[in-house]
């Protein structure tokens, strides 16, 4: 059954459920010449630049960074942001755990490790939440947004009240200059409607029949237990978003699983326009004015497009990007926990069998929707580096179930557990611990090719 977005467990609410590379080490970025005729540019790079007009926001694109060409500076800043946020998360949970220990110095001997973690994951005090919200609101109202400061705050989670606006800024959909945001937002929404009018009628063209057919059969399967996604209007919105995205990205086209990646954006932008006392489960989209629905649809499309830019190799022919990440995860777990790695190998469990879906759907199938949204706060704060960071999120996620996995003694038991992990009662605190652990693993292993190398023989 479902849980609500606050994680209070209300069962009647909406929220139910090549060269061998070092794991996680980003490949050096090739310098792309400004000239299309330069021999160092690949045909895919030429194609990518040929559709970059869709993100042309004039000078707005340059307002996000004081030095958009300084890759090393950006990497340093992102690392600092993630480090500070992870330390804050860890210290926060440690403090609350210490307080619990002092108030109950003699815990029962039979208390399990998992229940201890669960008990430490209590809600942050309302004062702390109010203080964070105030910081976000103050930051978002500045004349020229300090994007790095927004990333730093967002890494540890974004309050519901301002999440939609923060996501638009983190995704690069809106400019840093507050005076230009309304103009850009209106223009991009009109641009999307133009794309729909121009291309969506081609769903009947023979050349696009396979794309449209696959989208058309995937959408009804999406979140079947959530009535919102079974509404015809909602399914039509998703069809348009995915079809327009697919034909504008012919190198990959539509791939099963991308439909799940629309869901967090759609829900966040839909929540923004609903009254605070109205639940998503009880929302009938036909009662919402068409102009308002169009805004939600356009925002979801543009943010999805930007979000997928850095992981498009996950969805090209044969999905080589995902296959590479699965191999990296295998090598990483072998270094971190050789006993778990050998246990999976002993029972013929291939990492591709369970982690392909994790990489393809960014864990949206493994987590409740509310937790996916919280996780994407961190992914968007990571910006273009989230693709490499997700490797460590998957590693931390797998290690979270280590004890249960080691108790399974055959292939069937392992696969049943890995494909049905018990996360239905997870909340924001679980995700905060997950991303903090992922950051710790990244610091320890990403730039140390032989560090703690285990002997797998």
C-alpha cells in the first residue's frame, strides 16, 4: 500500500509504492572544436551541436557560471559541495543517534542492525526544516542566483514548497538572473507547444510507428497501482513528452525505462500548481485548465531533456553506456566487499541481471516515488557529474542489503531479493544516508586505482 510524501505510513495515501577504466573515474573530456569541420569532432558530436538550438536561451546559459569553460574549477566546486553536504548528513544522523544512545544507554541485545538504522532515521526537527526553507527562499530571491550555493543546499534535500523552482534552476531550464526567468519560462513553454504541433501528428507516419507503438504500450504499465497515472489525460501527456524527445534524439530514440524518468518531474511540477490541501491521488487532471496542464507538460519535457543529456550514451544502440557502468559496479564491489562479490559469483548471479535496471531507470523501480524525488534532489545538485556519482549510489544501495544477501544460499533466493528489495517503508532519511555513503565510497575509491584492492583469486 501507499505511504504519503511525509513518510508517516498512511496506508490510504498516494505515495505507495576499448580501455579498461577505473570504476567511477570520469573519462577525460575531449575538447570539441568550434568548427564543424574539425577532424577531431565525431559525427555524433556534430549531430549534438546541430540540435543545440533547442537550449538556446541567449545569454542566460552563461549566467550559471562565472567561468563556464573551466572544467577543473567546476569539478573542484562540485566535489566541495558534495563533501560538505555529505559531512553534514553524516554528522546530523550521528548526533541524533548519540542523543538516542544517551537517552537509552542499555538497548535490548536482540535489536538488529537494521532496526538501529531505522530508529536513527527520525524526522529533522521542525525548526531545522523551517531554517532550511528560509535559506532556500532567500537564495532564490537574489537578483543573480549563486548556483553553487543552491547546489550545496539542494544536495541534502529540497523542501517541498520550493522544489519545483529549484529543479528548474538546477536543470539549467531557467537563467540565474531573476528578471529574465519569467520571459525565458514563457518562451520555452511556447517552444514546446510548437514542437508538439510540428511533430506529434507524425506518430502516424510509418517511419515513426515503432517508436510510437513502444511508447503507447509502455505508458499504461507505468505505476499501475497509482490511479493518477491511469488517467487518459496523464497518459497522453507522457506520450507527447516521450515521442517528441525520441524524435529529437535519433541517436538513441525511445528506450523502455525512459518513461519512468518523466515521472518525478511531472509529479513535482504538478504538485506545485495544486492547492496544499489537495492530494495527487484525488486529482482529476481534466478539472485543471488546459493552459496550466500545458505548463506542467512543457516543464517536464525540458527538464527531462536536460537531465538525460549527460547520460544519453545509456540509451544508444546496445546501451553500451549502461553495460560499461554495470562492469564498473562489478569491479567496484569486488574491491569494496570481496566476500559479497564471491557470494554472488558462487551462485551464478550476474551483475547485469539486477543492476541493469538500476542504471537504466536510475533506481525509480526500486524506490517509492517520494524517495526517487528526494534522490533526484542530489542528482540535480551533482549536475553533469551525477552519472558517475550514480555508480556509487548503486554500490551503496547493493551494500545496504549485504547481510540479507549473504543469508541467501541459491540463485533463486538471491534474484528474488534483488528484484524485490524491501524499500516500501523508506523515507527521506534513508536516502540521505544512502547518498552520504555513496559519497564516502566515491572519495575512497574513485581516484585510487589500487586502493584497498582485494585479491579475488
